[in-house]
C-alpha cells in the first residue's frame, strides 16, 4: 500500500469538474455552443460581457465561473 505522500503526489491536480458552463453548453445548439467556447477562450471579450449575455438569455451562470474557467480551474472545453 502506498503511503499518504505518494497518494497525494500521484493525485491529478486538474480534474474536470462539472460546473455551470457545462450545463449552459448542454442547452445550446451546436452553433451557439461553439460561439460560447470561442468567447470563453478569447481574452479580448470580458467575462462580465459573457455573463451579461448569458444572464439575459436566462442561463444560470456567474461571472466567477467564467473567470475560474479562464484561470484553468475546470480544464479545457
């Protein structure tokens, strides 16, 4: 049996966690899904702009989820 230090060291640091972005993407058609992914990956588009557009469309998401995605906390889409 591996020791605790070995288990911690071997644990993947980035796991794909389901978050609001995943749920929003599931609700979109293919064209809008790709548009959102492109916007999320385009740093010239502010997180607040993406948040406002999605909120106006009734999508449950927060600006912090968008920012966390951009910081790499959720893994790539």
